[in-house]
């Protein structure tokens, strides 16, 4: 097994984190690094605990994504029907288990309204599962031979499976949900959305397409993207998009992140961030109010309201 090294890499979530708050990026990728070692400093272990805090929205998304992925992973090789009831039962079970085992940020920070938030999350989960039953793309993934599924986000796959290197020397992390090949050899990348639409969703899809083009050695003009909004009515669930026009902006985001992070490091060669002050704290206190690390930044005073998440 290769030695575990902390290296700069680009992913959609890393990019979002850095844009949101450089200090949050520091806690995620430097301030918690090595927390798994027995002799790690107490602050590193504590920061890692905060990093793991979650919320009901994340638990809903995770349960749905995992349940679909597991059903696809275990489906027969021949075309079949989508096992709607089994996926729904699995998602509800996963949500229940995670709700018991995971530590919620709201519980940690004593934010009131936890039962109400849980009820909202359960309703959202049920709504997403209804959306899935009506989703033509979901059904299509079972009605083709399994060999046409060229990518599945398998939680049990080794870490390296989600990594790829570009010719320019950048490392990309990607976790596209699923990609299926059609009869003409075009690849369709599907991204399940369990939240509201966001203007940046298309860019995220392009980032996944770029990752898959490198991983599967495909031309980008053979890849089509499909955003599936499970909360939307069946006729308006899917937004399909070519990916070519957004490739340049995504490549720009990758080089920008590398340059930005490197400019903050105390030792670029060894990827060491020895000065936390080079990762400034955001001035947007609304972001802090939902941040897992607010205790470490002395910004736990303002809390999100019961309807914020
Ligand atoms: S609490 Fe605020 S400043 Fe601190 S890491 Fe989170 S978002 Fe950044």
C-alpha cells in the first residue's frame, strides 16, 4: 500500500470550501491531517471530530445516493426493472442508522429545533424517493445490460479509484454518481440532486465529465450530462447539458485553486501549511453560523434558525 501523503488536489467540494472560507479549507485539509495517529495533537483530533459533524440534509442525500448505488452495484447483468421498494427501504434504513450513529452539528452546538428538523428531513427523504420512482433516467439504468454502466460511485472502492492526474500535473478527485453508455457509444453522466437547483450545478457536472474523460480515456464531446432533481415534479426533473462549453471555466478553477493554495503554504514542496493566518477567516458571519469549525474560530455566537438547513 502506498504511503499516505497529504497532497494538493482539486475537487468540486475542495473548490467550494476554499471559495467559502480559506480558514475552513485549512481546517479540512491541514488542521485535521494526521488525526488518526495515536499521538496526534489534541487540537487536531478535536478539529477532526468537528469535521465529521453532519446535518440532516447531508444524511438524506447520503442515504439516497448510497441506496441507488448499492442497487445498481448488485443488479443482474441482464436488463431488469428498478427495484423501487428495495431502494426506498434501503435509503430509509441508511438514514435511520446514520441518524443514530452520526454526531449532528446542531446537537453539538445546542441549536434548538432538532426534532422539527428531523421531521423535515424525513419528509424530504420520502419526497426524493417518490421522485426517484418517477424518474426515467433511474429506470433506464436498470433496463440496459449492466455492462453499459461505465462508472458507479462505489463507497467501498479504494481511495485511488476517485483520483486521476491531468497532463498538466494536477490531481483531480471525482465522485460522479453514475455514467451509462448508450448504443452509439456516448457516455451519459448522471448527477442525483436532493436539494434545490443551483447556478453552479452545470459546472459541477462538467467537472465530473472531465474526471470521467480522463479516467475512461474518452473525448469530452462524447459525454453528455444530466442533472436529476429528485424533489421536482417528474416532467421537470431532468436538465440535460453538453459539457464542452463549460470545460474552460472548470480548467481555470483547477489552476486557480492550485495557485491560491500554494501561495498560502509555508513549504510548497512538502505541502505544509505552517501558518494558519495565511488562511484568512471569512467576513461573512452567516457562513460561520453553519460551519462545523465555528468553535475553533470563536464564532459560535450566531446560530442558524430552525428553518435554515
Ligand atoms: S467559523 Fe467561519 S471563519 Fe471559521 S472556518 Fe468556519 S466559516 Fe471560516
